[in-house]
C-alpha cells in the first residue's frame, strides 16, 4: 500500500480511537465499544511494528480496497474461511443491489429533453455513478462521475456522493455551488486519498444547460452539426476542501445533444491500443438527430466489436442528453 494511503488510514484510526474513548466515558454499558477500541489499538500497535495491512495467517499484504473500506481487516481474501467468504459474497450482492436501486429511471423524457444512459460495473459493485434528478421547476439535474479506485471502497464512496448530491439539490443553488459544497463535505468526511471526477449539469426549460466539469472527461456537445468540447471548470472533488468551481451555460436547439462518459469507455484497451476519444467523436458526428438510447446502443456495439476478445478492465458509464 502506498505510504500516503497508509498514513491516511492510520490518521483515521487515531481519530476513531479518540472518538471511541470520549463515547465510552459517556455511555452506561460500553462493553461493545471497548471491544472495538481494542481492535483499533491492535491495528495501531501493528503500525508501530510495520505489520499493519499484513495478513495474520499468510503474512501477505491485505487487499488495498478492503483496507480502505474497513481499516480493521486482519486477513486477506485468500485466507478467509468458507463461512467468511460466503458472508463477504452476501455483503457484495447486497451492496450491488443497493447500487442498482440508486440508479435513475432510464430513457427519461421531460419538457423538451430526452435522457438515456448505460451503466455497467466491471465487477459486482462500481465506483461509477449516474443520476437524473427532476426538480419542481421542470428542470432536471444530471450527474455522471467516477470515484478513484475500484471495488468495495469505490462503491462506498459512490454511495456517499449520491447521498450528498441528493441532500443539496433541493436548495435552489447553481450547479457549481452544489459541486463546491459536495467537494467540501466529501473532503471533510473521507480519507485524504478519496476523490472523484464528476460532471453535474442542469437542463433548463428554456433550452439551456448549466454545466460544471470537476476534473472529468470533457463532455462532447453536438450543436448544429459542430462538435464542441467543454473543458474542466474545476478539480476533482475531494482533493482540496477550498476548491472553487465555475459553471458554463450552453444553449441547445432541436436535435442538438451532449454526450457524457467515464474513462472506462475511452481508456479501454485492445491489443495495447486505447479506444480513444476520437473514435467517440467520429461516431457522434454521424448521429444526425439520433435518439439517445439508439446512439448509446450504436456506441456500445462499436466498442464491443473493437474490444473483440479483450475483457473490460474498468466500469463503464455513458449518458446522452438530446434537445427535442
């Protein structure tokens, strides 16, 4: 495990220890908390001897993503008992079910806009997230993002971001103000190594889109037959608590569209070659008013044919928005 991640985990453990001690002093029956405190103390003692993150059975490193999800893990996956493996499988399936339930309605049409998306985890759970949130004024918030890392820890952070965004969108703020507050809350409530790229936008009833790009792959706007890149308007969320974000406003006419995607699309590899943004742009230029679902199906078909026998190595999410 990288030194900075190890240091962050141990800092978090020390903070948890301090909170546990204060809580134990204030509750009448602290026996369960005392047991948890003992586990935290054991982990900190291992750190002093350079043994933190090492499996107690085989002495191999414990999987990084499992430590990020639970810093008190003491055994690697290979040394779990059959019962523990089954419990972990059940937990993963439950987490996957929660993630599926967080997904918005597909192929949504609302007040002159048409939305469609594709969401495909490379494993049981995903660090990608997509969301469509209709507002009371008939506008709609759309989000696509990618948490750094994979597996359990990334999926936990994805769920955390989902909750933060939903708790803030009802306050009537501009999208860049929402992203700024999400960034601060995410930064203050996670490890120093947790961050996410994301795009948040608002499709308005007047045909404009307000958009904020926090370190994510640039959205591609097809406007009157011309392809436009929207550059980043801020850093990924979670890196610096004081980060500021700008907002751009784009005016779309009938049949104009905007394509958002995670790097599981453009950075996927076949025979050592990336699928790449230029291939996506070429396909998008040929849409000629194609419905979002139809274009996403065409893009996925081309991507699958290009991969041939290669397996995807990352989560893949795509969203398309069209002005009707």
